[in-house]
C-alpha cells in the first residue's frame, strides 16, 4: 500500500467533551438517539455543507454517514433550501392541507410508476407503523413476517430481531426466535412478528405453509441496510414479490423515508388504491406535523431534482469510484473482502464468504473493520464506527476531492490497524468497542 504510516494528529475534542458533560445532565446518553450516544466520543456537530461536516471543535470530515443516508444531494443544497425557505415564509403548520403536500405525493406516484395513492408522515418509523396497520386492516390477519437484522424504525412492532451481537440470541437457524430489542415491548406485540431469514426463500415457503393463514404481510428492506447493505440473491424478491423499481418488482405497499426530502423530516407510505382507500374511514392515520410545509416543500424540490437531473447517476458513479479505490487498497494488502450493497449505499466486509443474511455478519472480521472506521475519523473521513452500517454517498461528493480523501483515509487507517494487530494491540480483537478501537489502531 502507498500512503504513510505516521500517526495522525489527534482530533480536537475540548469543546465536545465540555458539551458531552453538559448534555449528559439533561439528555440520556448525551444525545437524542441511542445511535448517536458514544460516551465521551460522542460527536457534536456544528455544520455541514455538500459532502462535508464540521464538529464544534472545528474538525472537518468527508461525511460517509449522511445522516444515516437521507442526505442524498448533500448538506445545505441551495436548490432545496432556497425553495423550502421561500415556502416556509407562508407558514409551516396549519393542520390543514397545502398544495405542497399534493404536489409532493403526485411526484411519488409519478416517479415510482406504481404507487396509486400515498400519504405523508414525519419519519420512517411512522411510515412503517402505518403500513403494518393497513396490511392488517386489509387482510384481517394480525401477523407480520420480518427478516432478521432488518431495520424498520423504532415502534414496538419493528423492534424484533434487529441487531444482536450474538447470533445465538436469534435462535436456531431453522426456527428463529423473535428477539425484542430492548425492554418495554409487550410480549403480545412481539408475538405478532414472525422472524425469518433474509435470502432464504425455502424457509419462507415452509413458514407460509405452517402459518400463512395468520400472516397479513411480509415487510422487507430490499437491501439489508443494517448489515452493510446485503443484496438479495437472484430471484429472492421475485419469489417474495417485495421490492420495487430497482429489482423490477411491484409491492402492494411501500414506505419512503427521508432521502425523499434530502434529510428534511419527511416520509411517506403508499401503494395500491384499494388498500390505501381504507383511509380515512376505516383505518387511523394522522399527525399534526404530517405533511407540514417545510417537509412537503423539501420533497417537491428534491424529487424534481432527482427527476430532472442526473443526480442519482452521479451518486452511483461516485460510489463506484470509491469502491475502485478501496478495492485497490485491500487487494494490495492481501485481505479477503467483499463489497455489499449498491454503490450509493455500500459496505466492505473482511471475509471470504459472500454474506447473504444478517447472521453472516458474525463471521466477518468486524474487529478490523471497526478499528479502520474509527481510524478514518482522525484522517478526515467519517463512516459509522460500526461494521453493520454502510457507507452513504451523496451527489456533492462528486464535486471536490472527497473521494480521494476517503480512500486515502481508509488506506492509512487499514495500515495502522494491521500494524496494531501484528503487535497484538488491536483492542477490537479482544472486545468490540468504539473507544478501545481508537487507541488500538493508532498506538
């Protein structure tokens, strides 16, 4: 590998440590999401622009998280923000319906080509919750099949078999158990969810043979994003009939979350007219902020950009450029690896086996990956420091040297992590942990 083995200067952390100690008194974990709470390593952001973010200590990063994916055009995109700013000056929340909402959902129907009716929500969590309710109402059945490792938001019905570290917790491979993610989920709720294994169509057929009379729907991420974007095997979605345009499949219902508004708090659910027509008379859905003018305007402008420009192809092309750079680095290091996912949302797994389901993640060298991801931060690029999370690419990454910085940061961090392992000091080899991996990779 080219590059340098020099230990980089440590990140400035003084203001963030001060903010963490302030925040921890008021916010559990010092953050408004469990996924952002990293102890004293919690990052407090100042601003973002394009494909970059700056924390409150002034450290600059190529952002490979992009808000967990929704910022598809880039932070502070003037096309979207200027349009939103103009619309919001006419008022934001009325508990009445605006033309912005109608136009936003017309665009969803137009761009999908199969959604016949839709409604807006504020978050993806709400969207999947309402989809499940609609499916139950339409079929008269109560149970939903959900694939292990897949993430569908944070309502009780979605928090089953999401992301355990120990695969034994998921139960026997031929008879998975419904593992609640955290306390407070009633057994009666958890028991309405039937766990299944992604990419295992034969097991799914047997499940329907045994319990099909109870099953209202199958909910699926077309790409298993919660394990670095594991793709469906050939024919899986056709047999399942659960993905949409990219895989050439038409589902009955689908949710669309925050990428539709470039990161503004906008989401939607929609599908067949006969199912959606259960609203408003027979199924409950509402929300004071559902379809608020800020979110609806963001959706209108973002979807118009996606429709009228080559933004998506730019994202895909940029992701492929990053992958080309990483491939050269890892091949030179002589490590077994596989890319997962789509170039816009991809992962790299250190393993000889191609992962096809969440359980395969346990067999990857995720201690090495986590150390590399953490080491990249001190070298100016920020993927999520968890080997289950993909890298996310936005249109703005193509406009500067973000690709080169990301690849160089990966290269140098990989070398540092391998050197630490050779000295027996890769902390992640002993126990996974964000803080411990930082010291190990850069000692």
